[in-house]
């Protein structure tokens, strides 16, 4: 391991932040095995990519079969059926009113970037409103929309013009729904006319921002605001999609139809795949050639995604997400009764977070302490939030119950030790 660590430090830049000081050798379902022989329970899921677990047999078999046919042609040069079939299935599943169309890319950042291009082509406007605490990717427009300076925007200079940030509701940090709507109205009075705004993009549950679920009333207000001003409403479901919240799409919790939905991460079952689904008349706005990418909608990834959709249905992973989320939430709420530093436990389905405060202030040190102790005990956790004081949980929804129970034991031990 020491040799690998030295080689990593020598060969790769420090700008790539690394969580683990060990290297993965093998993975299956919710288990990671390191190159030095240790095992870890994976509660990170490749940052929300592995809702169906590492190397699900059906995903592996589909990819192997595709490898014997072809690996790449570029869909916009020589199209193939799996792309079309996957688009048809996503169109049928997406909680968007009317006729829908879908296109595919490779990364979540590509999805959010292209969603803005589509909205601009449709509206002929230039402005975009996003929210503080949001994360939409690291590419130029995506990082401009991201509402978190460190580490994503610091030292990079001014972002793309025409991007503005409103407040995202967060009761724990003193931001009400009314505050959020007022900030939206303030932007449209002081910085840009709503008639120049092409899109409002938001996460139904903020990811990097701290796993903050949007209040139902807030999403309804966004929809009404967009309807009033002819603005495209984009739901960024890159992290929330494909059973994580107990629904195929998190927007199903809100009884509101967005115009576009961005997706990625767990759609590909471990292979790079992203996409946008939306109202057909909006999706058709860009001219031929305006959308695409050399590796966009890779045949290896689209066949994997077709299996992912079937796995979610046949293994009832939406129900499993709800069940596991209840177990985790109850455990954390029980601990909260005796540990005052746990300021809040929140989430939808299995998109659950625990936020730490100490002496009335956000405590990133406590979150890091829990993460370190859990790692020492064989449980991989991730932090998030504007202050880095939140532990988020992204276990595969296919995790065996016995392993999940063991993880909760480690988690309880780690929390108690960190707050001593």
C-alpha cells in the first residue's frame, strides 16, 4: 500500500480529493476489499452510483454480452437499439406531464450543462437561477450553478455570466420557505428580469449541500413562479434518482411536474451514463448537432441501465429503500435523544443525513471524527453540507440485512466515541 500511496501522490494532482488512505482491490454488492486484505462495508456507493450494488450479476452479464457485439460506434454516427429502448423506458417512468423525450450523455455535469442548453434554445433567454448549497457538477456552467464555493469554485475566477443563486429552504440554519421565495423575487427585481431567465434548476433533495429535502410547498411555489414567467423548471436528480428516495424519481414525492429532469449516477449500475428527460417540445428545441458527445449513451452503459431498471422493479428496491431508511432513521433518532450534538436527522427513503452541532454551531470536526472511527471499524462513510458537518448515507439498496445491522452497530459505536 505504501508504494501505491507514493505513486498516487507523485502521479496525480492534489486537486483530486481522496477520502480513503487504502486502495480497493475487489468489490461485490456492499462489500469493498482493499489491496492490503481488509474489508469495508460500503455506505458511500461510489457517491450514489451503486443503488443496485457493486457488480450486480445481471449488470455484469448484460455488459459481457454487449462486449461480444460492439463497444462503441458513437450513437450520433451509428445508432443502436439499447439507447432507444432505454429512452422509451425512461419516458414511461419520468414524472413529467405530456409527451416526453430522452437523450443520454456520460456524466452528471454533462446532463446539467445540456439541460441549460436545451432551456436556452427553447426560451431564447440567457439567465439561470440555481440555489445556495446546490451541486450541479464541475464543468464550466455546472460549477457556475453550484452553490458551494469551497472546494468547487475557489481560486477558479468568475463563473459563467447570467447565473444567480437564491436561498434554499433550511429550517435548521434559519432559512424559511418564505425567505427562499423572497430571495428569488429579489434576484428578479435587482439583477435580472424574470423574462430573461431561461431556467430554474434545483435538487429535490440537495446532495453535497447536506441531503436537505425540499419542502413540498417550496417546490409547488417554484412551479407556479416558472409558470407565471415562462421559465423552464429543471429537477437535478443526478443523486436522488433510481430508488434512492424510495421512488424511481424523487419528484414523485412532490406532486409537481418539472419540465426537465437530469439523471446519472445509479442509472448506469456502475458504468458512466447520464441523461435528460423532458417535455418533447422543449427537448426538441436544439437543432441537430446541438446535443451529443462522442461517448454519450455508450452501448455498454445503456444495456447496463436497462438491467438496472429491471432490478429495481423485480427486487422491489423502492420498498427496500423505504424499509432501510426507516431502520437507519429510527436508530439515529434514538441516539439523538441521548446525544445532544446530533442536531438533526432527515431524509427521504434511504437518502438520509445526520447533522452535527456543538455549542450551537455546525461541527465538521464531529462529522470527521465519526467518519474516521467508522473507517477504522470497517465502515465507509461520506460527509457533506455547507460546513462539512453532515454524515450522509449511500449504501447499496441491495445490502444484506445482516450486513446492514452490523453497519448500524459500527455507526452507533463511532458516534458515541466521537462525541466523548
